[in-house]
């Protein structure tokens, strides 16, 4: 086992709240931080709603839900992370925002052996590690949405990540959380998004050119390739802004055309048509 029992999660959005929930359900002491009381309250409600759904669906007993909620503490002060043994950064997919978080965590976390994890889906771990005085303790721990349901976690050590950090993170994810780990080198997009994003962008280009409708593209992949969801509906679920951010990171790293965001995606993001979370993307919600 990893020996980790005190976890801090920075960010209470879709991913952060999911990570906090699975940690609390695993019996860990969890502190969740957000930048404002409003964002914090939204995150709290998101966790409560997810746990309530688990009870309704028979996946969770009421006393287990209550115990998980009792293990969660919410704050707007990163100073409360002083005693954390593992921190997971799950803020917006923006390099400057993330490096600022790591610089702050490096100052406030007192445990000399603490693991600093990022849930980034595309930003190089090395850049985040170098924002701290202990890059050997920084590692990518990339969960997938919805976190309580999907079993996969990508583990991404940088060139400077210590073997001990990698081993502790792996033991934590597999032993404490019961997830399945795959290892990736520190390249933008890691394993899953380096394969997935070109596929999603290709579907957007196909629709943009008038080649086929959104429904026909999605039905083609669901009914013809047995995918659980078509690429455009999946883009709506991920969020068009997130899809664009990952594509931009991939393009910046590899300079390959298949990673270049199509004009339609750029315009939709500019218009606030971000998918399911905004009520409209390639489909209405």
C-alpha cells in the first residue's frame, strides 16, 4: 500500500469533485479547495448528488454515503493542505493556472515525502514539476470522467519523477482506490488523448465539410464499430473547450495537422457552445 491516508484535491469541478468522492469512499481523509465559496458550494452539491445517485442505484448504502461525506472538508484556503500526504490538482486545463497551484502547494505542504499529482490531460508534467522545488515528487495521475464509474487512471512520471513517487502513486491508485493503471511517457495527451483527440477532430471536420450529419457520424461509430457513444456526442460530454485545450497542447508539442483544432470547434467555443455543460454543443441538452 501507499501509506497515504490524507488527501487534498484542488478544484471541485467535474473532475475534482469526482476524485474527492472516490477518495472519501475509499476511507481517506479529504480536503477539497476552490477559489471561491460559490465554486466550493457547487462542488459540494456535485459530490452530494453523485453519492445520492449511488444510494438510489443500489451501489452505495446510506451509512456508506454518510461516512464518505463525513470524511470530506471544503475550503477556500490552500493553507489547510499543510498536513496532506498527497495532493491532486484538478483545476482548469490552463498551464499558468496549474503552475500557480503547484508553486503554492510546494510552499504550504509540510510533508517532505508528499506526492504532488496533476489530473491534467495534456500539459507536460515536467513543466508542472519545475514550478516546485521538488519535481521528483510530481507525477501525472490522470482520471477519466465520470471518475466514480471509469476504472482507468493514466500514471505519467516526468524525466525527474523519482521511482518511489511513481510506486507510491501506483499503490495509491490501485490499492486504495481500486482503479486500473496504465503508464505513459510524459508527452502531451499521454496515451488516451493522443489517440482520442485526432478521432474527435476528424469527426468535427467531417461534419463541418457537410460530408455527413452529426447523427449519422455518431450512429456510424455506435452501430458500425460498437462504440458506446459517437464522437460528437462524446465531444459534447468532454466539453468543447476542454477538447480544444487538449488539441492545442497536442499541436504545440507535435506540430502535426491531425491535432489542429478545426474552425468550427473554435467558433463554437467562442460562442459558448461547450456541449452538455452549457446546454448546447453538437446537440441540444
